[in-house]
C-alpha cells in the first residue's frame, strides 16, 4: 500500500527558516515530489528527489533518505507569500503513479 | 514552459445535468494525463490516468460510467461528470506529464464544480 505522513499545520515567522518533514511507505518507490498549493489553486511543482541527499534551489531545498523513507522541504528567508500548503508526493515508477500526502499548511506570520 | 490549461475554472449546474471539463497541455505533448479530485482541506485523490489513444485507467472506487474520460490527442483530455449530483461537488484538477521527463506532473488551475 501507499502511505504518506506529514504534519497538518505549521507556523513560522517571516525571515526565518522552516523544515517540513515527510515520511512515506510506498511500493515501487522511484522518487519524491514537493508541490506548493495556495488556497483554491492548483499545485505547482517545487522539487523532485530521486537520489539521497540535499538539493538546493534558491530559497527552497529538498532532502531525501530512501533508506529511512524520509524527506524534508526546507524554506529559508520566509516571505509572507510562502503561506500555502506543501504537498509531499511519492512517485511509483512501476505503477506510473503519484500518491499525495494530505499536505502541510504553513502560515508565515510577521 | 509546461503550461496546462484547464477549463472552465468554475461551473454551477443543476442536479442531473452533465458537465465537461477540458485539460490542455499548451506547450508540450502529454502522453499521460491525470484527473484528481480534492475535498476541502484534503489532499489530491487520483481518480484516473489517461493515455492518449487508449482507455483511461480508473482508481478503485471511481465509477467509470459516472466520470467519462477521453484523451483524444497528445494535448487534450476531457472529464465529463455525467448526471451530476450534489455529492459530486468538488474541486477537480487535471495534470499532464510530458513525453520527456515523464515523472513530473504539471497541474491545471482546477475546476470548482457546484451541483445544486
């Protein structure tokens, strides 16, 4: 089966750093996505990790440990516009399917 | 690049009518398109996967006669909600993956369906 866990909500201060964790248990795991979704809008692609380690892309970085079934999304220099839900999703290549977690709603406060 | 257009963005219809939602990849060829449903404060639930020129693969529990999917070309897929009922009211989102970089899905803006 497929199971993805991430915290429901988080709050962080503008200018700070926040780490959103995700654990997964999926069959035929190939890679891990992070998407950002603002309320009432469709998700937008942030990152895709296949190999273990940290990948940095501007203010956002994503980490993957395949052996631990664990990933995190790191957001630096938080801005108010970063307030959104962040979806962790596992890609199963054998099934060509992406399974989404329930999302972490991040609120950035002044 | 990688723009997916979904139309309409919002639709209100009467119970018993059918509603068609279009999903187009504007600047790439999408061999595979996905249809999701999202309930308030919940994650995306995959309804079906459609490949161009073949029948869609529906997830368990999704009625294929209720949710008709057609993937007629490499840039267009449609979802028709037939004989809509109030419980079908939801946010429907399509996504498309390119022939190259198949893993990454690019999402349309979503369609909010309200059935009265």
